[in-house]
């Protein structure tokens, strides 16, 4: 085998290993995402019912999270750290079958 051939094979192997090491989702990701989004669609009404039961969460919305492998996005604002803790506890108690992606902040007090 020539030296150039060995170098070319080595470069291809390094590129292939690098690709698989740095691709965030890997093989089967599209199927996993599609499956998680379908489950998220089924779970959202349960989350909505839990949030609607507590007036402290009236500024919190949710929807399907399409990035990464898919899941439920919960976003909005609450009035205190305690409310945020209670929100996270209420959602955790639902034992959802998909990941939850949080974007909820404590809102500044209104004068």
C-alpha cells in the first residue's frame, strides 16, 4: 500500500469518528424525535389541567419542543421562587413520558 493511500484512509477514519462523536443526536434521532413529539401531544392536556388548577401559573404556557429529541416546553413567568418550585414539583408529579424543557422565570414585582 502506498503512503498516500494510508494517509487518505486515516483521514477518512478520523473524519468518520469525529462525525459520530460530535453529531448531537446520532442515528435514529428522527424516529426518536417523531415518537417523543407524538407522546408530548398526548401529555400536554394533563400538564395544562395541572397548571390551570393553580392561579399562580396563569402566565405559564406550554407546547411541543421540537429541538433535540423532542418533548414538552414549559415557558412563561411566575411571581416568586416558591411559585417556580411549586410549578416544577407539580410537573414532576405528573411523571411525564417525555423530557421537559424549561424556560420559566420569576417575574419582577409590579409596583
